[in-house]
C-alpha cells in the first residue's frame, strides 16, 4: 500500500485523550494527548504521563476519574442519520467520547535519569464499549504492536495524533477534527545503533505536547513499532570566558524539530512491573 493508504488504515484506531470541562456536556472534551486502540475489547496504549492525569485520590482510594476522563473516537458519519432528523450524512466524521474506566502503568522511575533500563513511559487505558452498537460498529478498530528490533536509522515512519490538542467545540477557526498524520525518518536509535534494547528512537518529525501517545508506524507496511513520548523542550547552558565576566550560552536553540518514541519491544521486555488502579465510579454515565 502507499503511505496515504497506510495512514488511512491506522487513523481509525487513533483516539484523543482528554477531560470533560462540563460533566453534563459530552462534547466539552479538551483533548490533551493521544492514544491508539490495541484490542477490540477497548484497551488503549498511551503514555503514563498522559494517563496519570486521569487518576485521582479520594479518601485514601486511588482510582480513575471516569466521570471526566474520556477517549474520543472519530467515526465516519457517511450514511448515518443526523441527530434527531431524518437526514442522512453524506460525509464527515462524528466525535464519540468513551469513558475511561481503568488504567495500568509501570511504576514511576526513581530519580530523573532516563536510560534503557528505566521503566518506559507507557500506560494502558480501558474504555467502556457497551454502547458500541449505537455507532454501527461491530467492534472497535485497532492496531497491533509489531516487532521493533529491525528498525534502522533512516527508515521512513509516520505518526498520527493530536500534536496541538483539541477541543470539540467549534471556535470559528480552522482546525482539524480528526488525528493528523506526519511523516519522517528514524534519525537515530538511542543510545546507539545496533543495541539489543534501545531506549528510544529519535524521529525527524516535529513533536508537540499533544503528540504524546501517538503510534509510530512503518511507512512501507503500517506496522506499529513505537509510541511517541517526548520532544526536546529544555536546553542546557555552558559558561564561557568573557572579558566582562562569565557568559552563559544555550547549547541547543529550540525548536529542534525532533521527537522521541519508545520502541514497541520495550512493552514486552522485563522488568515490566505494573500497577492496576481500581475503578472508582464518582458518577454513573
């Protein structure tokens, strides 16, 4: 398949992750990150730093903020009935928020030094799927994590997600209503090429905060071989001599245009301890 065809096949499984600003308005979701469905049972892969925003502690009990946390699926509206009318949609997409009811993630790494032995920034969310039939879908669209061991520097890859986040409310400005697709190459395998257990892939793709959790897929066959998790946002400083005194200069000017992804094989590697958070229902949806 061509890259546009591959991107089209990946896109239906990509969801926006966010929170309701109004519990009584299902379309008040503010998308803050990205995820992708990896099972028709409603399991979604994303980053821990995204999923942990959907967790709250109340009265000593830790659970999911299921009254507010949502995964937004975008469904092709062609041929579907429009609201309470007798009209049939001839095109477009509908945004369908699903409550997030459970989260599993690796424990937080001790300290701040990240390396290939550090637990990866990954989490799995589960959504309710009881009302799936109302969308005319027999099962959720999903993708599978593939083997990332053969990825080389220079391989062409794509990502799909919400790099700038999104709100479902129309604000009168041009914006996307579905995940967007970007294409680039694997610029580096970190910490170096050829290592059996690389910490990350460096992508020659511009990554923004909302891109977190986006699937990274091969441009030639669509296999999902990574999960976007970071972008360079901090730069260091060095001190150099100056006749008027010491001078501090930035080592790297931003933006860099790069992003980082967790290789899919890291999800299967040991150690992979996990914490399953219990469901806490604060409101019946």
